[in-house]
């Protein structure tokens, strides 16, 4: 388990959280548009989801959370 980093990196983790929220909004908008147009899943949805998970993981690491490499979700 990682030791808590005394909040040294919390400001960076907070910025990553904001990026995660931005990605959420973007993905939701694209899904809504695809649904309205009945075009199926947007082509970049999977890539955006992978990026979102990586950013969430990075924020957790900066906060000193133990992240299991075998279970990224």
C-alpha cells in the first residue's frame, strides 16, 4: 500500500478530477447525439473511456491510494 503523500499532490489530483468530469460531459454529449441520430456507439467512446480510467487512476495514485494493476476498474 502506498503511504499518504501529505496532500502534496492533492492540487494535481483535483485538476485531474476536473479533466475526468470534462471527459464525462464530452462522452455523455456524444452518446446523446449518437442516440438521437441512431448511429450507434460513437467510434471514439472506447478510447475516451480508457483515457478517463487512466486519469482516475493517476488521481488516485497522487492521493496515495493503492491501485491494483491487475484490476484497473
